[in-house]
């Protein structure tokens, strides 16, 4: 066992040997979240519809001394989710932390969007998050030790983008879903919080950064001076998963480098104008 996976390394967060389920964990934010949780000693279920990707991330965690399994799961299909939950409990134990990260995106104007596409996006991004919660929070309730739900939304829940209607709507609804879950699961000591990323460079968005002019413009737009990385999200998620955040509940944390505060910058007057 490596030092980063030792009980001492995870003592501060209190996540050692705690079963954490991460959906959409075959790449990007989900994969980095799975790795970060493993680094602090958690046991990881890597859920992804890409079986090979899930197995690869789980294998990397195992190679570094952690405990993990890859589980091929289609979050948009309830039967697949409940089968995954059963396997996780059998092989790792009852879930204590669920990270609802899996999502799909379709770009098309709403007036041209087929309803079956709208329904599919919401089936994964919103209904899928609820189904995962039903499957894994049931294990938390049965174990009687509490738990933490962390939902990955997006800055577009507040500042929508034209052409991404189903994605924006699903992420906005996820925030209210999380707050409702807080109220209903509070008697079981299960917390529910949201992290909303801004510009994060992932394999899914890599094409945008191949244009150096556009990439530089994106960096300049962020007060922190850079575009975010998956690790920026993973660090916040690990904290919300841990006992150190036990009094944080029903909240949304924007992980955006401050870009959400820049909306009115283009309209501001020089200080010497009245």
C-alpha cells in the first residue's frame, strides 16, 4: 500500500476504506475524482457506460495500492443502475458516498430538437441522478451510518448557453433535486450538495483548446488566470465526501475560478465617470 493510500494519509478526511461510487468515472472529472478519493484511502466503484474505460481507471487505482472495481453501467437505464448497486455492495460493501457525475450533452436549438433527444438527455443527467440516489442511498439508510451525495451540475444552470437547452435545464433541475434530497434524507444523516464547474479542460472539451487564440481568450476571462482542471473539481468533491464537511448541506459550490462574478465587467464605467 502506498503512502497516499494509507490510513494516516486519509485520517484528516476520514475517508479510509469508505465505499465511494463515482458515475461517469471513465474519463475527465469523474476519473480524476475516483483517483483522488482513492488517494485518501476510499474504496472506489468506477461506474461508466464504457466498460473498458471503467476497468482502466479501476486498474490504475489498484496499481497505486488502492481498492477499486470498474462497473459497466448505463445511468439512463434503471435496471443497469440497480444491478451495479448490487454488485458494488457485494464486492466492496454498502455505499457511503455517491458522486452523480455522469452526463451527456446534445447541441441543437430547442425549436429543432427532437423530443426523444430531450428525453434521453434528461434520462441520464437528471432522472439518472435520482435513480442512482435511490439505489445507493438505500444502502446508506440500511447501514445506518449516514452518507454524502455530491451532484456535479454546471455553471450553465445559472447562465445557460443557446443550443444546449436539455443540458442546461437538467443541470438547473439537479440543484433543486439536491436540496429536496437534503430535506427527505436528513433523518438518515445523509447530506446532499452540488458542485458546479465553470470552464474545465477535459477530454470532452479538448477540441476547443486546440485553437491557441480561443484558448488564450478563455484563460483571460477567468479571474484566477487559468482554465480549470479536473483536479480542481475532485479536490472539492473529496472535501464534501468527507467528515470535515459534515455541517455543509443543501449547498452549491461554484468551482469556476471566479468567472461567474464577471458578468457585469463589460458594462462597468471608469472610476472617474459619474
